[in-house]
């Protein structure tokens, strides 16, 4: 084993120690700085606010509730993580003998705070300088060494204020949710506002009333050839209704003609009978389109979602890797500005690829709307004095890195290119339809100069009533008075649509527009609300759960300020003011927590909540049909018995894939009226005479063995049915232990089985599981076949092996089972101990291996295991990516161990 002394020796006299955040960055920078410097990594934060168990007894009174001394200017109590302690020990050892310390963490609030924590913990006795850079290239790193600065304590104050604010908010509000909504729920300063955004959109969709309207489409052809599509726009001079003419209640916003189906078909028949149309007008308008600015953190997340179908979290992870490998500039920035070097590189490459006309005479500049200049001073762009094309870097990047680099390169190039020029022609056709004047319109756009569109065109989010828009098409040369032939006259029915659900891209855009959170936190915000179960993804759409409705309802009723969009945005502005040194951290926290004349204060809200009706919070009326309730095991419909309103209401399960806006009163009635699945008697168990029934429970369908009902007795004299005789048990003696009645045998149905099709024989076989396959002649242990949480498997003692199908549980023979055990565990893919092997991890000094486990591929250095995230191809994992995964896992620390406490009640001694 390699000891710490061997792994991190003190630096030689005269060397300078540079501390960065990540191991990947460490190796790149070391190569640029040379032997006079030693570059080490802090692997992110080394310490954080303590949890309640980590606070010493003598500090419990002051720091015990939040790890913050509220009465002493909100003084935080920090502790080093287990991984942080190890890192600090290595850094202190390396600092011995160094003549200078350079703190080279990222130039944002988090990076500045990490540098400050390192300074507070290491307590160096040598000069300390702050080294900052925005790209990892040789020139940028050398320039950073020569242009150091002092630590920016205003940025540190802003990060610390944000951390304290989030702790106070979460630890005061979350317990209210635990007791009134559900255990495990949480509230957060930005996550709650983001959840409310998604819930509000679903509420709009639930309240939306669809309106129907009809129009007519046709094909028009000129004598010279070339047909094009046109749509009915006006009837007798009055405009025809479009989807945008209706509001969310289904009412018209203005006076237009609304055709129903009958009127549309009659008018279409008259138009078809006319057969021709004359050109009433031809209007051509020139136009220009300008390129979008280069990427900021927010716009990169949006475009990666639209064009590459990447989640915000995944996009930022890939961008982080590109930055640390030196391919792009810093990826957390609000700025849309490019430095002179980048502008020259983009313009030169555009001219080289598309000609001199591809760039305007003067470089383009973009207005920076960021309120705070604390982020990186440049937009996200390819690094270096000249940009490497995607083809030139293809062999050095994995698939996702290649795709994202291509997107960044194209956007940067296009941002410095010329405007696109086009001409839009609109043609109006007039038809005499049996005495009525019907006017059709058609539009066509022709680009006379593509400009920046040669390189890149921004994606767009889904919009309402997109079917109303006419597709751009090529129109033939037409003049007023030309007669055209009409064909394929078709009446079409339409229905207005509600606002589309948020996608990750559109939610990021909404968060930025409302000023909720910072762009660098958007990915983690979305990740949190999905992991908490407040939001689920269906394709790209974000759908709120009924749990989110209950949480948001409680916050709106009892913590209205904390989920108010303007209030949340104002908090961000205040944090920015602290970062600029314009506001005091302590004064601001006192006002937020204790209140002022203008603000109630979190403490006052929590202390004066009053009574909260948990049942009302978790109830949503579905018209007059039923009430949706959210309980311990999820949502269900509660339906009162019309014959006994005061009796126990009936419960109806809700399908898991049913979105809230799809639970209309009609759908609720359909669920109520549906025949109850389950509770079907399959037959009698011949072995013991008990009944076998199949039921559909909250956790899925299952079969159960129950006692048959008592038989009715008939009085031989009167012929009347009398109740079965029930023997009265003897009175229980004092001191005897109560014996619980045996639970009925149950067994879940396989995934391939259905409640309606299962028969008695299959149910009996399920109840007999696990099935004994036979005894292993070598170990003399019984092999059983059974079904579990992760599917069918064999078990021999503590050794289990996965089966390929559920049917094998019933069919597999002893010989086949022994053959399965003869194979390497987890199948042929694990025949080798590792799928890939890499060099030693810089932190542990041990070789890294890529392995395939029961729950998927993972990387390990023998000490730490890190799962390969979903969506990443395990075989494309590089050494740098493996190091990053392990570093991220170490930063999280070990999973908390579950401990079961046994409480014993001491018996009081007998009185003398």
C-alpha cells in the first residue's frame, strides 16, 4: 500500500504550490507551468456547514439548530468532510518547503469560497496569491501566473450568505412539509419557486377550455407550372378565426368568422365547383435576420436540450470536461462578450470557410444584460487564439463532447458573421364561391443571402397553435389578375391547444427571465425537483406530480413570500449586491430572518403558522365527481357512496402515467365506473381447501390464499337460512401472550402476467415460490428459483445469479442451474475482471478499472466506486472522465449508514 508520505512529499525549496479544483485540470496545468510549480487539486469543497451530529457538545447551544450562531451575526460552523480531511493533510504536507501559494480555483462565487476555505484551513506562512483564468491553454495559464490578484472577500460573503440562506430556509420550512404532506419532502429557496412554475403551467392546462374552428386548404397551380398550398383567410372580407383568436376559456378575443364543420364543407364544395381563383394581390417584403450572441451558461443549456436532447445537468457535465481538457473557455458565465482574440479568430475562420462576404465590416458586439460582473468575462467559446474545427478535435473527444463542442464552435462562428437576407412574398387569391367571396393566402420566403445561416441556426421551443402557421414554400412568379387552377380543396377541423408543458430548455429560459437562481445553478435545480419526485419527464416534457401540487399549495398558503417569483428574484439581486460589496452580509441576513418594517421575516412566519389542515392541503376536487387525495402511498380518488354519504368513501387508484391535466371529471368518472380489477376467485386449493383469489393492490397485482366463507345453515323445520355457528373463544387468562393470527399467503404476479388472464394452476405455482430446483452436489446447498425486486434469479446460500426470463423460475432444471453457476458472475460480460484498465488515480495512487456490476457499469480504484451515469457509453469512458467520476463520488462522501436503535424501558424498582 502506498502511504501518504510517499504519495505527497513536501515540495522542494523554491517551488510554488498551485491548488486547483479538479484532478483533470491539475494535470493539464502542470504541463503548462513546468517543474518550478507543483499543481494539486482540492477536489471541490473541502468543508461545509456541519450537520447536527458533528457539532461539539460545548458548541451545541450556540450552533445546535442550524450549525449557525443566529445571535452572533449568523456565524457559521464549518467542518471538513472525510475526504476533505485527507485532502487537507496532503496539501499541508506539500506546502512545506513551498515559497509561494497560488489559489487557482474558478473565478466565480463557489471558486472564490473554495479558495477562502483553503486559506482558512491551510493557514500558510508563505505569500498567497489568487490566480484566475478562463481557459486552460498555455498562454492563458502563463498570463494568469503573471497577473495574480488578492482574494475577493465580497464574493466569499455572497457565497456564504447564499449557503446560510439556503440552510435557514430548508431547515425551517422542510419540517412543516414532513408533517403536513409527506416524509422526505423538502423546500428550497429556488427549487420551490421552480416547482411552482411547473405546477402553475399544469394548472393553466387544467383550466384551459378548448375551442374548435374550421378552415379550408387548397392547392393552386399556375399555367406555367408549379403548385403551392394556400389557406382560407377571409370570407366576404371578414377574417377567418385562427387558434390565436381564442383565449384560455375558449372565448373569442375579437370579431372573426368561426366556421363549423357544416359551413366549412358547404363552402369547400362551392369553392371546388368554382375550380379557379384569380390573383388579387402580390406583396413582397425584404427582411434580415441577425445571429444570436455566443453562448452563456443558460443559452448553452437551452440549445443542448433542443438540438442534442441533453438534460441541463448532462450538458454542464460535458461542458466541464471540455473546459478542463482545454477545448472551451469557462462554462459558467452570464456574459455574451468575446475578447479581441476570440473575435479575430471567429472572423478569420468564417472568411476562410465562407468567403469575404461572410463577415460584416465591423466586429459584432452584444449587450451584456447580466446584473453582476462576478462571472467569467467572456462568453463560452472554443479556446485558443485560433479555433480548432470539430473535425480537428474529433479523435480527442468522446461522442457527447464532440457534439457539444460542435454546437459551441458553430454558435461562436455565427455570432460574428453577416446578417441573413431574405424576401417574403405573400399572395392573395380570390374565389367566387357561389356568390360569396373567399380569399386564400400563401406565403413563400426566399433567402437572397444566407450569411450566418451557413454556419448555424438557433433551435426553438414548441409554441401554441403552431398548425396555424404556414410553412415557407417556393412560389412561382405571379402577377395580379393571373388565373390559377384549384385542386384538393379540403375542409380541416382544428382545436385550440393549451400552453405547452415546460421542457428543461424552456424551464431554464423561464428561470432566467424571472431571475430565479443563477445560470450556474439551473442544472442542479432541475435535477433536485426531478429526484424529489415533484416533476417527472415524459419525453422532453416536465410534468408535475400530485405531490408537487400539495407542496406548492402549502407554501402558497403559509409561506407566500418564499415562493413569490418577484421576491425570489429580489433575493438574487440582493446576493449580487453583496457580491459587489454594496450590501452587508450580516445586515441582510438579519432582515431576511428576523424581519423589518418592509419584510415579515422567516422566523416570524415559522413561529406564527397557526393551524394547517393537512387533509385540505392534500385534496383537489375533480369537478363534482370525486376528490383527489394525496396519501402516504400516493394519489387516489375518493368517491362518496350516494346511498350512504356518511359512510366510508370508496377509493379508486389512479394510473401512474396519468398526468394531472388529463384527470378531467370525465376521466375520473371513467375510472370510477371501470370494473374493479382483482378480487376474482380463481378456485380452491386442493391441498387445503382454501380459496385462491387475485387482487390488484397499490403495489401491483397479486394472488392470495384465504379461508372460505362460513357456510350458511338451513333450519330443517322452517327452511329459513340462519347464521353460521361461531364458537365463542374462552376468556383469555391474564398474563398470557396474545398470538397473532397467521397472515394469508400472497405472491405477486410476474410482469408478463395479467389479472384478467391468470388461472388457478399458475396462482398455485406462484404461492409455492421459491421453488426448490435441487441440491448442488459440490456445496450440498439447496438451489432455489424465485422472483425479486430486480427480476428472476437463482439463490444458493448467499450466492445469487440472474435468470434471463420469469418463466425459468418454473422450468429451469438442476443441470441448467448448475450450468448458470458455472459461468462467471453477472454473465459472460464479466468474464474479465475489468472492461477497461487505466493509469493510477492521482488521489489514491491506485489503478482505475471500468467494471460491469449488477446495477450497471462503474469505475473503481479499489477504494471508491462510481457509477457511470445513464446516457454515457461505458466503453467510451476515458481516463480523465474516470478520474472525474471518482472525484465527484469522493466529494459526496460515504453514504449515511442506517442504524436501528433499540430502546429499552427500564422497569422501576419495587417500592420497599
